[in-house]
C-alpha cells in the first residue's frame, strides 16, 4: 500500500546515496509534494482552457459590450499563446498573485485572505472535536469488546457508528438547524458570530468523521490487543489501564493516523456544503457563488487553496507517521 | 462479461442472492431498494400533475389534510414533489455512477495495456487524484462543464473515476498474479486480450458491488451539488434542489426541507446497505462462533502427590483451561494438569503443538483472558493462591517474582518503544524506582545477559536488535525484578542453533544465580516441543499429550526408564549422530486430537500399538511408579533400556517429513 503511493519523483533519488534515512525520506517526500503541487497548479490552469466557449463572455453575460469583453480578455492575458499564459500564471503565483476577479476586479488573494480563516477554523475545530471523541470511544469500545466480549455492545456501537457516518453533513446540518435553532432556539440558524455560532456547523462536520474514526480506532486497537507484546505488558503485571494507554493505544494510533488524514481532507470538502447551509462566510460559500457566476479566477484560486490544503495534510500525516513509528523510515528506505 | 464458467457462476449467483435476502439487513435493503425503484418508475405518472399544480391560495403552508407535508413557495404539494423527484435523483445518480465506473475501469486498466512510461503517468495521476476528496474534484469539474444537470453528472462521474481506477488496479494486480493468467500469457495471449478476456471478467463482481455502494454516494453527492445550486436547475427538480428550496422556508414549513432530506437518506442507505450486504456475502465473511461461558467448575479433588519437602515455588493441582467452543460446548485444551516446581528446580514440559503446554504456562501465570476460563483445585505461587486473589493483590508478587520469556522475541516487544524503556517499566511499576534509576537498572541487567554496548542498546528499538539479542533482552526484562520462577515458553524455537545454545546457557545461569545479586536462585519451567532441548536444560521433564500430563520423570531416566509409549515414541523420533542417514526419519503416525475432539479413553490410544479395549474406554490417571516418576498409562512399558529400538508403533516416513 505504501509503495503504490510513490510518485514519479522517486526515481531521481537513489536510496542509500544520501547518508541519513531521515534526509532521504525528507527529499523523497518533499519531491512527491512538489510534483503533486505542480499537478494541482497545472490542473487549475488547464481548467479554464477546458471550459467550452469564452470564459470572460460567459462571466460577464451576453449583454456585455464586445469592447468590455475584449478589454477584460486582454487584461487577463487570454489572447497570448497558451505556453506564455502558463508561464505568466506560474510566475505570478510564485509572487503570491492569484489574479483578480472577472466581475469585481478585486485581487483573488485578498478574497481568499478574507475567507480562509473562517473555513480553516471550522475544519480544524471539527477535526479536533472528532478526534477528541473518537479516540477514547474507539479505544474503550475495543477494550470492552475484545475477544468477543459484550456482543450486544459491539453490535450497538457498530450500527450506531455506521448510521452516523452515513448521514451526509449537509443533511445533518439541516436536521440540526431544525431541532436546535428552529425548534429549540438554542443556536443561531446561520452566520458567523460568537462562539455559539460555531456549535452547529462544527457538530454537523464532526459527527460523521467521529463515527468513522471511532470505528477505525476500535478495529486498530483490537488488532494491537491481539499482539504478543500486549501479553508481555500483561506479563509485566502493569495495571490494565497502563497496558492499554501506554502499549496498545500508541500503536493503534499510528495506524489510525493515515485515516485521520483522509478524514481531515474530507472535512475540508465538507465545509463547502456546511458553509452553504449556515451562510458561513468562508471559502466554501465563495467558491459556490463564483462557480455560479462563472468568475473563474476566483474558482481557480480557491481550487488551488483547497488543493494545497489537501497536499499539506497528506505531507503532515506522512511526516508524523515517520516520527511516531520508528520503523517507518527503515521500511520506506 | 462472464465467460467459460457461466453455468457455475449462474447457480452461485442465485445462491448468493438468496443468501443476501436471508440476512435481516439484506432483506430490508432489498425491500427499500425495490421501493425506491418503483417510485422512480411510477411516481411521475401518478403524482406528476399534483407536483406541478400551482396553488396561490396555499403558499408555504405547513402540513394540512390536503397537503400532508405542506406546500412550497408556489403552493405546490411537497410530498408529491418529493415522490416525483425520485426518478430524476436516481437517474442522475446511476448515470454518474456508470460514467465513474467506465472512466475508472479504463483508467485503472490502461497501465496494463499502455507502454510502460505512459502507464506510469496514468498511475501517478490516479494516485494524486485519489488523495482529493470527491466533492472537491466534483466542484473542479463542475466549473469546467458548467452549471446544470448534465455538467453535474459528468462532474460527479469523473470525480468518482480515480477511486474506481485505484480499485481496478488493485483487483487486477491480484488477478494478474494468478496461475491462469500466467498460463494465458505463456500461451501467447496479447495484453489487450489478457485484460478483456481474463482479468476484467474476474474483477467484475467486486466492481459491481462497489458500484452499488458508490451509487448511494453519488446520490448524496448529487443532492449536495443540487443543493448548492450547481446541479439540477429549475424548473426541473431533484431531492437536492427541493432541499435547498425548503431550507429557505425552514421557519415557515420545516417539512419542506426535512422531507427531501429524509428521502435522500433512505435512498442512499438502500444502495449502501444493499452493496455492503452483497459485499459481505460475496466475501463470505464467516460469522463468529457464539460465546458461552464455561460452566465447568473445579472438581474438589484431593491434592495430588508431589509437593513434599520444601515449600514449592509453584504448585498446580488439577488445572483446567476452557474456551467457548463453536457449537456452544466449551473446548478444554488443558484437562487436569498437576505438578509442582521446587525452589531452584528446573522442569521441562514437552509435547507436540496443541498438547496444551503453552496454555498451561499462560494459565499458571494468570495470563489467560476471558472468554477463556482457568480453574484448578489449587494454584499457588510461593504459597500465595493465585486463582481467587484479585489482580491488584498479586500484581506486585507476580511482577517481581515471576519472569516470562516468550517464543517470538520480535513480536513480544512493543515495536514503538525503546528496549530500555520497556525494561525499566517493570521497576518503575513494582519497585518504585524513578525513571532514571529504573533505566540504570535496565542497562545493568542488559549487561548481565551480555548484551554488548548495553547503554547504547537500551536506547534502540526492538527492530534494531538481532533475534538472539532480543531474547537476551527479554530475559533481562525478567531479571528486572527478583524472579523466583522463570517460565520460558519455547524460548529458542525462533532462533538458530548456535544462538539457541547461548540462550539456554543464559537461562541455566539465571537459574543458578538468581538475578545475580546473590539472592535466592530461580526455578525454571521450560516449555519446548524439542525433547533434546529439555533434556539438556532440565532436571525433570513433564510429557504432555492432549491437555494432560502423561508422564513425569527425572531427565536422567528418560532414555532408561521412560514408561509411557508416547514418551518413548518422542525419544525414538529424535535422530542421533549414529542414526542411519539413508533411512527415513522416524515419526509418530497420526496426529494429536484437537481439543474439541477428545473422547473417552486414553487420548493416545488411536496412535498407540498397545491400545486395547480398556484404553479406548477409560482414561488412565497418573500413578506413581517410582519416587519421582508418575505415568498415566494402562500398559506402562517396563524399565529396560530401549532408547533407540522402541517397542511402540514408530513407523517411518519419507525423508522429507
């Protein structure tokens, strides 16, 4: 499974030539990151050229005068050759310039800067909540149901987590809004204000991932509990709590980490829908609005931000895995 | 898609469908799916007019008798609209799934047909794309294809493609490794033919199952896009669009938002559950045996002979270990084992695998976990009864005085902790040492078991140790306390012969000198399938067969006075230096009974040439035949030395045995 992920960056770096396994790991992993980043940037660039018709015309509408369209086309550099455009695009990206909106002419980077914190806060808060709930619940369930104990509890846990994980976040959002805002009136229906406005969106985002993660933690924990070294820890007559917390859980978590990365990237996607339910002023509501208005530079910019976010999360997960599991660098080498 | 094996798979398929229907979840999901499909087919014809009938007198009403779920902003009936929307929602989801599966299969199988470099590019692209959540990919494609149902179908379909490509790759890699593909390749089949005729048909089933699950996800994704206003556009409507419209009036009529939400959930679940159940049946996940607690209690047998003289380190009387069995009957792999280990004594336990010797070791050290149950008339360690004492009471005693050495030293160390840490933990827990002091002691102990550069080694991880070194470290871990008994369960089995000897010598030294600080010597209980290992290291040997001790005698008498036919057969099966190397190796015919199939009579009877009616009817109990010699046999052999030419039915087998 690990080997499959190796990107085309690997052949350039012969393993072993670089003395330290850490260095070669860093070079290989960063190489993969850069190649993926290049793919994302190129995809964002190609996106507008794959769109049928004139993107500026469709953004400004049929009624816009020809001169305006042409002027805007020229300003955006759309009349240059494709390679020239690509070169300009790459160069301005390096300078932090994401272009400017077709409609408002505002720099995209400014729009992203305004909206990114709201989205990032939402996603991170939901991730933290999901982890804080899932790890203890999954671990405790594993201990309680190990070796075929408490079949009833196992069944209840599995069905509940499958069900919760199956509810898509936007439906859950609507349900939560109905129960807690409309019916009980505890929380605001929409908008980003004080802490209280975070409760429902974070909950809507966190429930599914928490259920998925709790199941995974339980399965991983059960697998670890079956290992010989758990018997050794018991043979050392450590208190049960210590056997689970010190010997079982850390080993289960390294395996859970990969999944946690997927969950976090999935959360980023989930924010798009949840932001739209709660009218949250983040990237998600902006990208949807821009897609509807065909304001392609904004979409391009936000796609890039999401893409970089996903790649960064994956990079972080791999680095964390390497740090936490002493065997991983050796295995990769 | 299916070729040569059509008839068989047809029957198989029917059996599988029946199996799906019989599970409660499967039955439910099939019923739900049928309902959803029926609605998709007939709802537009039945309620189409009602769904589009504008009623300006009943705008945004809550539920009434005329409109069970209320009305929308144009006074149209919400219930009718939700039902009618089934067709478009399902159509779009299924179309998107078909696009996704088709594109994914092409992408996934392309690398096996394309030139190498092109294949690599496709694989890398798929690997990068798979890392992105489907919704982000869908938004990306939606921008390209434009707003509307067609664009959204393409977007969701293509967003699903990378995951299917990955699945196709994984599945075809598994199939491509199989013999019949290799045979076809040898027969000269081209790569395309290989893929189309041999690989794809064989991964069809899992692909279809996954496509069903994905259809449910496509349904949800489509609802998401329509909800965002990117999918279906007015005047057409699917569930997502209804949901989006309903959300605007959630204060006035919440059901207008909730009803399409529930519809999406139910339909999504129907596809999902159906797919999962089919996957479960196809994968033939075995249901696990039901659990039943062992009700057997310890027989109030009188203490068996053995514990004379000094107070023994370990006293075991009528030890029984049971596990819940498949048919609700408990299985008892250890059936009444009694022995003692005196202070500083070395006792070996031999027997074939499955004889219960390892379980005995785990049982006496209180390491059998539920649902396994351990019972015994008496089980005492250093005079303390172990069975009835609660864990915290005996924790300190066992933690410092009982050391365990396991078979696989690699698996027995925690792979994510440094060796020193794992040793030090014992002293921190039981001797109240600080972290630093405990680590010092660990280094000291590692040095004692002659681990070179102990200080550096203590900071290393288990995988950085060699096998023999790890086993030394395991012994050092036992020496962190002040062990009075070392239980070593096949300590040398995973090691090569020279390392084996070093480890055995180390165990012998530990036994003679205790922890090396001049305290009382430790006794050794050495468990091995290898009778020569036991003969070298132990003063006494217990021979186990099918969960019982069949003979207990001093090692010195093994070759001259062994009386049980099984012991003799074991000895005869050991090749010696003077064994004729051209002759086939001696083996004991047959195999030991499984714990579940032990019947009345002597368990060895079916493999014993001396067995008669009595052997098959009654199980012999161990009886004393000498001062330190017990044997459980109706026909104990006489004591004449017959080490090599056994009287038992020791047949020969091929040299490779």
